[in-house]
C-alpha cells in the first residue's frame, strides 16, 4: 500500500505553541481554561485550525476516545495527547 504523506492540520503554529504543554498531556478542563483566558471559543479555535467545531466539542467533552483519525488529530493539537 503506498504511503500517503499527511500534512499537519494546524494552520497557526503560534496558537499551537501556546496550547501544547511541555510537561505532557493536559486535561480538557485545562484546555477550556486556556481558551477562556485567550478569549477564544472552541468553535473559533476549531475553524482557525481547520477542524469541524462539533468534533472539537466532542473531543473536549469526552464523547470521543481519540484513538485515531481526526479526533486523535484534534486531541493532539489541543495538547490532550
């Protein structure tokens, strides 16, 4: 099977640097708090980074396991993984 090169979903590396934790994965509560401190909604963050807002809400609410696919990409981008 041919290898498909994946491009990163993050469009804004400055935002990613601000959200990713150097100490390891964050909790959803910590991500919500950081978004609030930045004055940004989860919807705004999702659109800015090229994700569906409903998927971001599902990841942050714990309705997705985030083991693979887009939900895993969202969790990594938010610093949850």
